[in-house]
C-alpha cells in the first residue's frame, strides 16, 4: 500500500506542539494522510486557493481559539507543504500568497534543474 502514498515535501512550516494542540496535531495528521492516499478533500477541511497557483489548496484546522491553515499543492508525485499559519482574517494575507508563490517558483525551478 505504501506505493500509492505520496510523500509530504515540507517547503516551510511544521506541525508541532506547541503551538498546535495535541488534538489539532492529530487531526492535521489524519487529513494529511488522506491527501497522501489520493483523497480529494473539500469543505470544511480544505478549499482550493487558485490565486496561489494550480492545484493549490488551503487545509483548515480549528484549534483552541485558532484557525490553522496549511497551504499545499497536489503534485503527481508528492504533496507540497508551502506554509503553515494561524489565519486571523477572512482573507488570506497577501504576504502569505506572495511567499507561497515564491516557494513554488523556487521548488519548480530546482526540480527542472
């Protein structure tokens, strides 16, 4: 079964305790495992975020008073983790979008070389 599990490639961020509670860390692990196994997640767990790039999504994890977001991209051979942050506003901050786009650009360039 491991042949079908896509690896997680962390370009930035981590899910540790603290700041994630143990419950949020477990929920995140379960959701990431589902992605690795090829499942397409939808709301309330995940939503597309095309203004970052194609195949980019926002994983949504509620925690004790926090709204964690994990920006990821689904590639043919891996799940790329671009950013982990506590979302405090309705919209994704422009700085997060810009940072994610830069990380993707660098990753894609490095993969081509």
